[in-house]
C-alpha cells in the first residue's frame, strides 16, 4: 500500500520541526548562553531584542505565563546582567524591562551560530534549490496560518530580520 504524499509531508514536517527545536535550537542556546539560562528566559531576551523594551505584564501575556513567573525569570536575568528593570513614573504599577549589552551579546552569538548551522546544511543545495526551498517554505507557512491569528510570540522574536520575505508578515500584514 502506497503512503499518501500528504502523510509523507506531515511526517517530514514533524521530523523537521523536531530537528530544529530539539537539536539545532537547543545546541545553539547551549553554546551561546550560560547553563542557567532557560528557554523562557532566552525568549524574553529575544523579545526584548526585537522590541527594545517591554512591560512585565506584556511579556507574561505573550509568553502565556503568569506575571509572577515572568517576574521570577526577569529577576534571574537582572541578577546576571542581561536586562534592567525600571518603574514607569506615570504608572508606578508598570515595570518595564530593557535588554543590556550582555543580553544582546547572547542573542548575537545565538543568531550567528544558528545561521552558521543553516549555511553548513544549505551549502549542499544549488542556488536554484535554495530559492525554490525558500519559496515553498514560505507558501507552506502562509497556507498553514490562513486561519491562525495567535502569532505574536513568533513575530516578537523575529526582529524583522527578513523584512518583506517574512511569511508571517504576509500573513499578519504588520510584521
């Protein structure tokens, strides 16, 4: 019995997402940051890198964690010199978090490692194959997200690095 192309694509996209998440991203995070840094704390750094600053409440909301959990993660980042906190004078209940140079260094190192890993794999593709692969990935993402609206976390990590080529930007029209 032949396996349907849909099932093959579904299985291969699952494998690809697991490779990226469990191998590539995990290794880049491990190589670019101190051992104590969790994925949530790293995501906070990525969001701050893209936004410049953000309130603890907004970070908690975007990450789908409690404000207390966000505060606890930010406290660790503050103690280690990755971010700073400041209370907004107009609303003393609002605390804004900003990325510091050490936090920027972690993000830059991570991004460079991730790009090097991609280049290592993609150098085995021809220029035409790379273009077609990028086009098909973009199309797949757009079609998959046709009815999805909750992409804030992904967009906040992107930092607009690929501009008009961003499939999420095309999906949301405001990346």
